[in-house]
């Protein structure tokens, strides 16, 4: 059953292009349903309507809601790009008027050349794609608004003939990937560094919902260090619609490690204790895997031997989405998702503060388990787990704070 959109009320239109999920064959409805659910939840507090039809996501909103819609689309995983469009009737005169408007805007922004990209989905329209482009190009070329350049134009003006005709110029690329929620749920070990937020984001792009855990060691790590991690959780939550951050105090655990463990093994033992606590939390909140920001060889403790030791303590599959990336690649993604500036704030986490000068590089599973067992530390890990704090962050709340327009929200 089709729902008519009140275009007198919802005066603005946005179009999102679906990407990878269009290749999902018989399962495509599952992916489309999740994508619609995610964007509707994000825009729940503003005046906007959403529909999905023939490989396109349509959002209709009021002028006051444009900021919220654009913010949500920038963070929506599952589309390759979006544009604000002119929705006009399917006749050549209406198309020409819309194209002229796009051309004039482009010229005012410094463009000198253009190209028309036409796509006719409605085969009942009398002109094919090439004929549409040819007919319409003259509107801008003949009066000297812009020159034609089909190879390297300053701007491409797009025309899509569907149930209506959609004309748009600028198209903003976005996250791509699969809609968050179609690939289970993972628990991210979130520190205050650059790597772990990127690891969480990369798993979200594969459709995984991500929950977070952070290990805090107050007073050895400051309250600012915890706030930094909370800010990171708030940023990445916007790509996955929401997340819970579990803060586990590990001060007593780390002091026990310092007392009972050879210095070279202290970082490794801390990782094993974190894995034990992560196992408990993953089981409690029904996560399918544990996610870390480890990258092979990036630091001394992340040798393949040490990674194998850490993995031996994981009761769920241990996923390392950054394992083959270098620091520059990770930083590029951190800048893209907006976590880099927060991650480099000078508040160190517990891993950094308790790092030995010369960590063990090639531990074995047998010796690591022997040292771990000698600490008799499981009761402290359980105590820390039981006393954890939980914070929730969501895209809906961010948009509600900035742009909420619904009277009853």
C-alpha cells in the first residue's frame, strides 16, 4: 500500500543511493528493512518521512528539518551517497527549469563547465537517457551559462526519471557498507586511542551492531581520560544509531598485576584480564564476538605470538578489523569519522600508563596461562565487572538536542 507524501508540508526532498545491499538477491528485503528502520529511528524527533523504492532512499522533510536530515545521511551506513534534489513533474519543460536552477547555482559557486547525466527508469517517458541529456544541455549552453565538457566537467547535473523527475547537482559520498543490524552484535574494547573507534566503525560498515567496554584505572587515569572515551563512544554511536558504553574500573586488577607479574608480562596480563571481563560482558549482553583495535606489529606487544595468547583467552570469536592496516590508513579513517581530534587529546589510558619498558615480544600460550593462574585474580575481575557503569548514546538523542521539532517529543 503506497503512502502519499504531503508535498505542501514536506517541501524538501533528499535522495540516497543504495550500494552493496542491492546485490543481496533474495535477502534484499531484510537489508532494505533494516536501512529504513535505522534512518527512521535517527529522524524520529524531526519532521521527516522516509520511503525506499527501486534502489533509492527518499526523505521528505520541512525546511527546518534539513540540517537534521543531512546530518543523519552523513552518518547512515548502507548508502553510497546522497543529494538534495528538485522533484519536478515528468515533462521536458519542468526538467529544463530545474536544470537551469542547478546550473546557475553551480556557476555562482565557480563552475565553468558541466555535463548532463540522465537516467530514465520510467520507460514510458518519451525520450531515452541520451535524448534527455541532449535536449536539456542547451538550456545552459545556448545562453552561455556554462560550457559543455563531457570528460572533466566542473559539475555534473543529474536527472533521474522515475515516478517523478529528480534533478540534482552536488552529491555527497558517505559510508557505504551494509545497514547496521544485519550482521549480529559485537563488543568493542574501546580505549582512548586512535585505533579502537576505527575498528568499531569498520565492523559497523559490515552491518554489525557495536556495544563498547572501557577499562578505567582512576586515579592513575584521570576523569578526563574517561570523558574522552565517552566522547568517542558518542561519536561512533551516531554511525550505528546507538551504543552502550560499559565502564569497568580496573585499578585493583592492575595493582594486583603489578605486584604478582614479571614486569615484561604486565601489558600482556592486563590484556588477558580485559579479555576475561569482556567474555563476561559479551555473554551478559548477547554479543556474537569481541572486537579489538589491534594491528599486527604496530606496537611491541602486538606480535603474532602475543596476539595468539590474547585470542586463547577469548571465549567468543575475536575480530581484529585493523590487523593488516598501517597507522596512516587508520588515521585517515579516524579523520573521516570524526574521532581523530578526540583520540589525540593528551589523556592516557591504563594500557599506556602501566606499560613496561621492555615488554615480552614472543610469549607462549602455556607460559602466559601459568603466569595468569599464579595471580589468582579472577575474583577481582568479577568484582570490577559487577560494579561497572553503563552509559547510553544515540543518534536520535543528538538530533533531538539540536533539531527536535516535534511538539510531543
